[in-house]
C-alpha cells in the first residue's frame, strides 16, 4: 500500500485508519462478527466512533468476544458487574440491550439457521454499491436501513434505529460506501 493513500475519511487517528483500511465496508457473513458490529453501532448512539474504537477491546472482554451464546445467558448480576467496569461505556440500557439482542439473535438462528441469512435479506444477499464521490452524498439512513430497523424492532432488538442500522450496513459491507476516489473502493469491489 502506498504511504499516503487517498481515504474516505480525512484523519490521522491510527484507530480510524486501521478500521477504515481493514474492516469498514468488508462484507461480513459470520454471525458472531455481525453481532459484534450491531452491538458496537448501538453503543455508539450519542457518542463518537473514536470512543467506541478505544473501548472496543474492553467491550469484547466483558461480552465474551461478542459470543451471543455466552452473552444471552448473562444474568442481572452479570450486568451489574459489567456496569462496574470503568473500561467500558457504562450505560445500563446499552448493556442490557446487548444481553437482550443476544437472546433474540439466538432465536433467529434457531428459526432460520443463521443471523447472516436474516440480516443480508435487506440487500437481497449482496452489497449495494453506491458509488459516492463525496461524503456529502452519504445518507444517514436509507429505505433498506429503515426496513431493517423496523424488522429488528419487531423481532425485539434494542438500539436498532434506521441510522444505527445504516451505520451497521456500512460497517459489515452490506453497502460499499467507500468513496470512488478511496483506495479501498476498488479493493472492496474486487473482493465481493
């Protein structure tokens, strides 16, 4: 990779650069990774993504590497212990929602085989390529993210509004929102 490639985001923050260059927009089909990204996007509500990236490892530790089977079994006592941890974002509603969402995800896995199959239906199983040329073209939500939000809420998920769902879709590669001038745009296109 060139020493100073053209990126979507104008930043010198190594956390952002690593996330942009290695994860953002790469199609994800692993249920545990999908769960992680859905939870992280929910935790980000009202906060910066930088804070989430800084707390990500601590969140991974308290949520058993985002293993939904483990998290779904957390008790009220487990939630209380997590809320005592100064390394995480100590928001009771978000921590409780994580346990709730793990339980719902397991139910979906049991019903249709995988969360991957359930979540990717909102883009007909393949990434949407928006071909944005500037950040100003990027919406906060789309028809697909609204449909996803509505269905996730109907299933019982928490912290899954249309904007959170769109950020999730971007994160897990359901949409390729790398700008066409970004070095990752073509890499993501070739990878799908």
